[in-house]
C-alpha cells in the first residue's frame, strides 16, 4: 500500500494556487513543507510556521547549485506549480513561455524519476485547444462528443504555429507526454492536473497597483471596475469558460494526497461544468455583484465595450472557444465533487479585491 506523503516540496508556492495549497497544508502540523519561489507576498502570514521552509529563489538557481536535487531526494511528493500561465504572455513572450512551461519543468521531473518521487505536475485545460465543434462549419455544439473534454479520449487540437497563443498549451502537451513516458518506462509515480479557470482571492495582480501588464480576465474586469473604466470584451466575449472555486480545487488535491493509489499514474480534469458562462455573461455578473459589494448601484450599468483580440493581445492570439470538463475520473477515483456555485465564487473574490484595492490609489507608471 502506498502511504500518504508527509514531506512536501512545492515549486511555485508563492503563486495563486500554491498560496492556497500551502495554507491548507499548514492546517496539519504533522506535515512538513519546503517551498521554492522568489516571491512570497501572498503567503506573508505563513512565513513564521515551524513546519514551512522556503527557498526564496528562482528555480534555475536552486537547480544550478544542487539545492533542488537535495530537496527532491528528501521529499515524499513534489508539486510543480512554477510556470508562466498568463495568456497575454503566450503570444508576446513565446520563448519565455516555452522555457518556463517545458524546459524548466524537465529537470524537475527527471529528478523525480531519478529518486522515484511522486510528482503532481500542473498542466492546463488549454491543452485540449479548440473544440472539434468549432472546426465544423455551422455546428453549434450539437453533440457533447464534439466539445466535452475527457482526459483519456479527447484529441488535443491546436491552431497553426504562427498563432503563438498555443506556445503555452503545446509546451504543456510535450511536458505531459514526457511525464507520462517517465511513468510508463521508468515507473515514476505522477499525477497530472488540468485546471479549469480556478478563481478566488489573490488570483492575479491589479495593473497599475501591484503589477504591470495584462492579467487574466477576472483581474482585467476588476481593474476596470476599480478604475471606473469600461470592461473590455475580447472578440465579443463569446468564448465560454467553466469557473472552479480555488477551495474546490484545493479539496481535489488533498484527496489526491490522501489516496495515492487512486491518484498516481493518472491525469485529472479539475473543473466545474455546472459553472459555465460566456465571458460576456461573466462581465455582466461581475458588475452586478460589484454594485452590491461596493454599495454603489450605478455599477449595475458599468460600461462594457467590445475590442478585437488583435488590439487587446496583439498578433498571434487565438482563443479556446469552450472548455467543458468531463470530471468522471476525479469523481469516481477521488470522490471529488465541486461544491461552489458561480455567484458565491465571484462574491468572495470580488469582496477580496474590493477590500484589498479600493482604497489603494492607482500608481503612476514609471517611464
Ligand atoms: C488561462 C490559461 O491559459 C489557462 O491555462 C488557465 O488554466 C486559465 O487561464 C485559468 O485561469 O485557469 P483563459 O481562460 O483563456 O486561460 O484566460 P483569461 O485571460 O482569463 O481569458 C478568459 C477569456 O476572457 C478569453 O476569452 C479572453 O479573450 C477574455 N478576456 C480577457 C476578455 O474578454 N477581456 C479581458 O479583459 C480579458
């Protein structure tokens, strides 16, 4: 019988998912967590925990001086969350995207194979690319077989090379194939997670306040609301997304850790198909909830405007049209069932951003 891990190594623990995961792990004082991340602002409140040790350094650096190898040798489980995962960068910084998502991850999983350490590797739902429906003229999602995404049967369909948006998904695809091959040929225990738009507090930076550039859609819309500027709908906001609470996502990971035999040598979609909406609907819901949270009813009619993807993201952007996960595997093997509905997720997240940023003035950008 495979025992549940006690010693965790988290790569990228300072990010959105990592910060929530380490918070949950810290509720069990019998667990030991080592983390690697140059940025720890999201986990300041945990830094004095005796069972948490952090290397506040870049992955390249801990790899170069042997620290990473020593930590992987000691760990029962490695959870790799370190990567560029922001669509605005896939077509504007494709080299950095490919390096971060593929080449930086290879030495990590090679070391896991060397020491036979279980690795939970984060991938993406974006790996499915566009739905088969979207390639069939006139088909409007007529058949779930053409759009519902199953880990073991659905083909991975990405656009042409010049559409560099796919640099991220393609890197994750090769990484998944490499991890799978290490499991198959070298018996390295692995679990791959394909997340579906995890939302929650601390998800992204707010441009002009604590970061610069274009974050993911939730933070883009939050910025527009905070700054009283129009929310921008890329290409009409017709793309669909399924939104998953970060708390449900962390529950799924805790179940994996509790049930290694069910979780190992598997790829899991972690998403909530009940929470599907278009990006246009997301904008409308967010402005209504923001009106309630801020106590200012005028936000209910906050302006929403259309922009082209070329103007918003630059050339080489292409979107995933729809992402509906089949979560049968996670339900059956892990006993996981997402609990949080879309309005509760948005209310919690918007409240967090409102409390954290509404009193914080926008900074003038340097240069
Ligand atoms: C991204 C990543 O690529 C996924 O790997 C990751 O799993 C996912 O985020 C996530 O958060 O889990 P995506 O959903 O395309 O995927 O990222 P967003 O930037 O949040 O965009 C969602 C949709 O909103 C896209 O259709 C985009 O064009 C649109 N959008 C974005 C707007 O209409 N307006 C904006 O201001 C920003």
